[in-house]
């Protein structure tokens, strides 16, 4: 009986750990905080969990707050953990990437970071 109770406790703890998983940003291209020499054609974000496309998005804004992305945020067809958005023409300056995602386990996370395009 004790062994069964211990097994149930361990399984419950494991399930709780899985249920509390959130999609965390693992890396980005351009990298978080980077200064890049050439204007990127898109921003790609890689997360720790698979994402729900219908509830995830990303925007890119210039220093004046104007959107410079193409409004085409999508999951990469070959990787449901990668979210991308195309960019319009960029000039030198700072850009803010603002993202929100929902992982397949329904947890929502959001964040932002900047990158800079060198003159």
C-alpha cells in the first residue's frame, strides 16, 4: 500500500511539473540585444515548447513606435517551436520585438527585446 501511495505521489508531481511548463524564449535571430550590420529580412524566435499558431504573434517596431514588420507572423512549417515575421525595409536604429505565445499546453507567455541596425 505504501509503495502504491509513493508511486501515486511521484506520478502526480511529474504531471504537475509538465503542466506548469511554459514556452520560454530560447534564442532569436537577430539575437537579443545584438547590433547587426545588415538589415534582416525577418525575425525568428525559438521557444522551449511547441506553440499554438492561432494564439501566438510577434510585432517589430522602430524607435518611434511604428510597426516595421509585414504582419505575417507564422510558425515555421518545419519547427512548431519557431515563430517568424517578415520585415519591411529597415534603416539604421533600434528596433523592439514584442511577442506573445501560447504553448500547446495552453500556457501564455510574453516578452520583448531590442536589436540595433548599425549605420
